[in-house]
C-alpha cells in the first residue's frame, strides 16, 4: 500500500506563503513609518487613512494564511480518500487504460492512480473506480 503526495511541496509552499505574507507585512509597516516621517508638516495625512490602510493589509494577510491552511487541509483529506482506492479497479475516462490501483499520487490538480503495470490514470471526471 503506497500513497505518495506532494505534501512536502505543499508544506513548503504554505511556509513560503506565510513567510512572504510576513515579509510583505513588515515591508508595509516600514513604508508606513517612512511615509509618516517624510510627510509635509503643513499638510499632515489623516490618521484614519493610516488605520484604514493597516486594516486592509491585515485582512489580506489573514486571507493568505487561511488559504494556506485550507490547502493543507485539502491535501490531508485527499490522502485519506486515496488510501481507500488502493487495490480497486480503475478504467480511464477514454476507456483506453484499465487495471488495479497500486498507489495514488496527490498533485495540485487532484490525484493520479498508479496502476500495477506502471501506467498512470488521472482521477477526475469520467474515470470509473470499482
């Protein structure tokens, strides 16, 4: 029984997304501070505008982190479902490839069944698993 995944790639992508969000947030704060230091004292910018910018950026950062966590959850769910496919028969959507599933590989677009004869069948619309 073998289930492989790009979960290490997903974990790396998740970490990179979180790191880039943190870097972007830090860059935003540096920019905001520079803007405050260099503003024209005779025409100060409204503090409500600063708060609005900070709140907007915070919302985007939270959305990025939520998406990364959702991706990890979807991969975990796909791995759990993939285990139930091993040992079952599959017929490709075009009817050209058939066999018994020996392993399942999770990819970003879904899953690929690896048959005992080494052939691969993308699991998607029109594929029959029995």
